[in-house]
C-alpha cells in the first residue's frame, strides 16, 4: 500500500467530514455526533495503515506527494512525513475520536448552541492539524498554521465557559501576531532561498544565506513557534484559552495544537537555520528552563482545574524545549517522545477534569474536596492521569522526561539540574491538586449535586481506556515509537551540525543510535 | 502655414473608453426622453450593456501594445488589465447601485438640492423613487477611470482625473438617508479634491518646465538627461504625487476618506473603495514606473515613509472606530498603504502584485459594503458597531459571509487577502524594501484587532433589543455578494490564473 496517497487523503478526509457533519440539521444532534465519531475512526484506521506502511529504515521523508498550486511562486501541495510528523499524525488520529466521544454531551440541553456545528468544528480542526504536520511545502505549512486558528477560535468563543470571548480573542491575536512574524520570515526565505517553497529544495539552498539574514529569519519562525508552543514569556494566552475551552477541545488544543510550535522548531527552525539555531540556543534554553520552574510554581497556586492543567503543560513544554535545544540525539528523541506522551497524558488529564467539571458545574478546586468518596473510579482515573503527568516511572512520560534530562546532562549540566527541580514541583502540583479535589473529608456541598453521585459511565470508560492503555504500554515498551522518531531526530541533528558528545550511543530503548 | 495634421487614432485601442462615454451620453438622453416609470429599468440595462461591451472590447484588445491619439493614451498590458479590473468591479458596484428592493426607491434621493429637513425633503425621503441620473454619472466616472489608467501624458491624466472625480462628488451627495452627512461628505470631497487637483496641475506645470514636454516618455528622457534645474523636477513630482496620493487615500492625504465613506450612499462608497482605488494606483504606477524611474532613489524613501505612515494610521485609527463604514474606511486607508508597499518595489513583480492586490481587495470590499446595505432598521442602514451585536444568531448566513470577508481583510490564508498581501510583501522584499514589509506586518497585527472585534460582536455577543434585521437582499445585491465572496475565496485558493495574467500584463509601453 506504499503507493497510496496517505497524506493527502488523511488531510482532506476530515474536511469532508466537517462539511457533512456541519450540514446535518441541528435537531438531529445524535446523528451528527455518530457521523463525526465514525468519521474520525475512519481517519484513525487510515492512520494505522499509514503507520504500518512507514519504513523505519527508509527515506527520511516518506509518502511524498506533490501537486501543482501556484506555479509563479513555486508553491505546491506537497505532503511528506518524517518520523516526527508520523507520530504526531498518529497522536491526532487517536485523540480526535477520543475527544469527540468525551464531548458527547458538551452541547446537550442547551437550545442556543448547535451540536452539529460543534462536531463539525472539531473535525475541521483535525483537518488543519493533520495538514500542518503533513505539509512539506513551507507555503502550505503556513496556510495550515494560520487557518488552524479559525475552528479553535469558534470552539472556544462559542462553546467555551466563562470569559470565553476574552480567551478566544486573546488566543487568536497571540497566534496571529506570531503567524505574521513568521509570514515576514517566510517571504524573506522565499526571496533568499531560491524562490521556491519546497522544503527539500529550500533546505539545499539555505547554506548560501548570509549569517545575519539567517538569524533574522530564524527569529521570525521562532517567535511564531514559541507563541504557539507556548514558551515563557509568550505563554499567557494558554491558561486563558485552556481554562475557557470545553474540556475536550482543550485536550486537543494543548495535546496537539501546541505541539505545532515544537514540531515547527524541529522541522523548520533547526534544519533551515542551523547556525542561527546554535547561536540562539543558549537563550532558548534559558527561556525553556525558566518556563519549567515558573509555570510549575504558578500551577501549584492555581485554584481552577483547567488553568492548572494548562500551566502544567507550559512546564512540560519547557522540558520539550530544553530537549530540542540541547542538540543531542537522546534529548531530541526524548523531546519528540515527550510531545506524544504529553499529548496522551495531558489529553487524559483534561478529559478527566472535564468529567469532574461536567458533574460539579464548576472547575474550581475549592468547590471539590473528598470527591473520591462519591466517585471512586473517576477519582482513580484522575489520580492515574496526574501520575502520568508528573512522569511516574511505568508511565510513558517518565521515559521521555528521563531521555530529555540525560540527553541534556551530557552537554549542559546546569540546565539539566535546574530542570530536574521541575519534576519535584510537578509532584507538588499534581499531588496537591488530587488531594484537594478527591481526598480528605467530603465537601458537604458535593452531596447536594445529584450528578456527583454518578460514577464513571460506560462511555467515559471507553474514552479513558485507550489513553490509559497507551500510557502504560508506551511506559514499558516505547520502542515502536522511538524507532520511528530516532532516524528523523538524527537527521535533524545532522542538519544542525551537532554530533553527540563522547561515548554516547546509548538510548534507553536499544534503538538505532549509531 | 502648414495644414494642421490630425494625429493617428487607433479607435480599436480606445474602444473600451469610447463605448463607456458613448453609453453615458446615451444615458443622459434616456433621462430626458424616457417616462419616469421605466427609466430605472432602461438605465440599469443600458449601463450593464455598456460595461459588458466595454469589457469585451478590453478582451478583444488584449494584445495591444501601442501609444495612440497623438501620444495622449497608452494602451498596454497594465492599461488593459486595470481597465478590465475597473469594469469588472464597476459591474459589481452597479449591481449594488441598481438595487431597489430593499428600500423604496433605492439608496439614492431624487433631488439632492432640496433643503434638508424641509417637508419636501421628508416626502422625498419616504416616497419618491431615487434619481436615475446615477447611472450615466457612474458610467462617466468609470470612463474617466479607464482614461486615467491609460493616460500617457500628464494633461490627459489631469482631464481624466476631473472626468471621474466630478461625477463621484455628485454621487456622494445623493444618499437617501442622513442627507446632511451625505451633503457634508460631498462638499468635503469636492473641496479637498479640488485642492488635490490644483496641486496636481501645478505639479504638471513645473514638470513641463523641467522637461519641456508633458508626455510620460518625454519626462522620462528629461529625468535621464536633465537640462534644467532639478528643483523643478522634485517640486513637480511632489505635487503630482500629492494629487495622486489624495485619490488613493494615503496618509497624510487620507483625512477625507472616513467622512466621505460614511456619508456617501453605501453603493457609491463601494464603488469608490474598489474602482477609484484601482484607478488611482493605476495612474500612480504608470507615473512612477514610466516617467520617474530614473529618480527612484530620491522618491522611494519619501514614499516609503508615507506608506508606513498610512499603514500605521489606518490600522491604529481603525481600532478606535465605532461605525462600520468608518471602520472599513480606515481599513481601506491601511490597505492603500499595503498597495503602496507593492508599488515601491519598483520592479516587475511590484507592478504585477499591486495589480493583483487591487483586484483581490476590490472584490472583498464590494462584498463588505454590500452586506452593510443589508443590515438596516426603520431609519435605513444601521452602521453603528453596537447595533451589529449578536447578528450571527439572527442571520448566520450573512454574519458568516461578513466574517469571511473580515478574515480576508485580516489576511488569513485561503482568502484573497492573504495571497494579495503575500504578493505585495514578496515583491517588496525582492525590491529591497524589507523595512516596509516589517511595518506592513506590524500594521497587519494592529488591524487584525478591529476585524476580530467585529467578529466577536457578530457571533459571541448576545443580540440586544436594538439589533437590526438583515434584509432579504434583492437579486442584484445577492449577485454582487456572491461574486464578491466567490472571488475572495477563489483568489485565495487558486490565485494562479490571475497571478499569471498580471505577470503577462506587467509591461508598460513608454
């Protein structure tokens, strides 16, 4: 099946689904939900086929497709995926059906909001996310990068909680500002990079760009990605957006969309501007480390569950950033693995928090207390999601965090040591949050809420089960994922011109480091 | 004494203009000879025939490359492309102008001279059918614009400037509602326009003094090989530029724009925002590229500062607006700045990308003003921003259309706003004007805010008591909106054909 145009079909499929679901009249909400779920499952199945067809020892970029678009600018519909993009595509394909199922009742019992529109927006969002990871043409990438904002803007703005307008506008403006910086760089790159947008051809000609120009272009891309990721100090939109978005959409927002930032740095910043990447690396490392500590401290102090999870994400993105800019294969592989694991762990955490919030009607930690007495199973799931999020050994995030830290330690001991403090803080914010919500004496107000007596339903079990299983599986046996990631990361590090120091050749997974 | 020798005239090359002017004169006769009841239908039909015939003439002449009628008119790639653009945009504006179903008698008043607030005025506002003189006036204006972009000497350019400006001054005064505002707009536009024309004419005189000729080619030769004081050249160029910058609404010559855009009948505002912009930039391109290319190092920084000023002023003031038409006016000022960035690339790409931008922006802005004509209450159009709150709940289709157009203005990909901005910014970087692009990007960031505010109002705010209704558009407005939206989408997704067309057309004759 290697000749099958996986990427273009994968990209277009959710768009068609979004149109189909969007056209279902709003009275038939159940039909819309079912179609949306079925559609996202088809995308998942196709992605699994693609995963199987991907050759680990094959070319760096596979499933290459290219169609003419704007010849006078040499912009084309070019799709190709390396290992990094492949795992991200897989993550999207897994998370979207889970989120659709988790959001099943999000727009029920409310005559104002239309369920088909909500699920159409989720599918439209999947379309833009797949497009952004599958694009191998810089112009096409930019188009998806910007268009991605629109479905999420309406999801937050129309279906979010309190302060949704403020959050939606802030989210949109932050991302747009970043995107416009990138636009300037894309134009500049087009002019100095041989008047083409084809990634591989630009890659060949970037050596001729003079140092100064290259640094400015790097900066344009980097600011856009740093806002998207988000790295400290560009992060302030995320707690608002994550706090206001419906829980399922927040899982997609933080679990996948923010990865576009780190993915963009790996795919575009490092290979296209290697010298500038090395030059800016110390600054990026400092920002990332500050982000780890600062966001973790803020997370400890949060009283709003969704904002708390958003802050934990910023801290995790700090780890990913450290791993990327350490420029070792271990740390790089760890970062990419972290992107996947964080998507699963934080996605799960957001979804479970969403289940609590849906029952209680409030997302404030202080409105809970001893909820585990009423909802023992759900509280257990929250506990598990929290442990995965703080990277407990045995869960997948542990491996990625460990890889990042040892990969960084070989080259930057100080940063690795400071970043390790972040692990302790992670334990603090997760455990304290779990304690305040589910442990201890029962908050009497909870008993008066009828929904709080209903423990996890079958639908919710189906939602959390795949994520829990994946987190455990990848916690014990990450080889299938690291095998795919490793060659792509090595190629990226070669582009940057960094080789691993000393006697490394160690990967925690017996992978293919050579 | 020698017999006066008539210049050779290529009627074919001139035919687009001749057709429009001919039909415009015919329209005046129709006004006199047709009974009042059937006038509107006849005039409207006649105007469409005129524009279509003229457009066909442009297509027939598409390969022409010549200077004719004694050097007064140059018919070349940019001329024909811009003429085609003016006609296409003019046809869509005409649909808005011709709409009569939303309001009794249409958007125009029958007698503009009636004292505002008098009994007669109230009567004519409520009942009488609108003036049908608007059609010949529109045709004259469009004809003048066609001549303006093809003028090959500065005097012809001045004549064309007056030919298309005078009907516009009149049209501005004809709004059915808010008569005082409309008259004020017309007077303001007329006075400031006259000053600008005077500047232009004085500049022409100085340039004549410098070069001893008024044809653009002669000026070019004189610039390359100056015989007289260059003070004349610089002063003349500055004054000619002021005249053109005024029409193009570039800061600091933009102050008329919000008042006129707000006061004029909305279909006329649409016509000005789309077609006048094409004409003004067409002439600016021709003057700068054909005549003054030799002193580019002198005017590029000055005009660059003007472009930056325009982009920033337009964007910043758009943020503070509370009236939809004024908001779009300031956005149009900012867009003029982006266009000037494209012009200042001063290379072939600059020419082609500016032409692309003009067409892309024209269709979007027509659709935007088209929607404004629909949102109305008992007193006519409800243009105050607060009145638009929650419109998405009441009429999702129109709110969705408007949102799409606003996203296009904000330059979001998959709309023509993005490809057009990309084209002009790309040309400017290519032409070594990276600093302009940086300011352009900053201005785009600022400008995104007001657009987003409107989107928030439309969708995320609760509808208030005073939220007006969206009228069911008549056939003509529906057609105009459809064309505008489809063009905005198509030029964003498949811009290649039009880009190729602008590239093929990007060659001036001198």
